C-alpha cells in the first residue's frame, strides 16, 4: 500500500482485493477487529486456520497477511499488540470477529500527524458522492 493512498483525501477503492486474495489460493476468512471497550472497529484483516489457532493460544491478534502471504503477528514489529478478549463467529461461519484491547494507543500501521500509530484503520470518512475523504483521526 502506498503512503500516497494512505494519506489521500480522494476515494480510490480497491475492488479487486478479494479477487487477488482468491487467486493466491489462500484459505482465509475475513476478520473484523473491534475494540472490546469502545465498540470501535479497528481494522479488517484475514485469518487462516493457523492464525486463528495462534490467536487463541497467544491471546493476542494474529492474522494471515494476504499481501505478504505469511503469518502476521500484530505488533511484532510495531509494538501495537492487540490483546484478545474473545473470538466470535457469524451465523454462516464465514467470518470472524476478534474483540480486543489495544495495548498501546495504536491499531493501524499508519501514523497520524503526531507520529503515533493511528488508533484505527478507519481514520477517514467519505464526505461526498464525488469521493472526497475527510480525516477523522489526523
């Protein structure tokens, strides 16, 4: 992901993401990650069976990186670990919800104007039908 796209105020959605994930043949499920205390959605990630087992064993969020095709232990390099409260499954058993506690202030790999990791990956809102984005968490 380019820094330009991450900091843009112009909507440029990646509608091919799931197509690329499917092309790798990776057996994954989407994982919604939610702050257990505030209810705020922090990110959307993916997990395979190994990532889910590791999450349950470690009690910290572990995902499958669809861009790097490898296990991704959230916080291993950034220090922004997400402590697991519980894992929930949807009615069709085709997606997961990780309810977590942020161990630091951040959950996103991007940084705000202050240089700290943003508290959520959803730091911009769509402000118009033309695709203008406005920063919620600068």
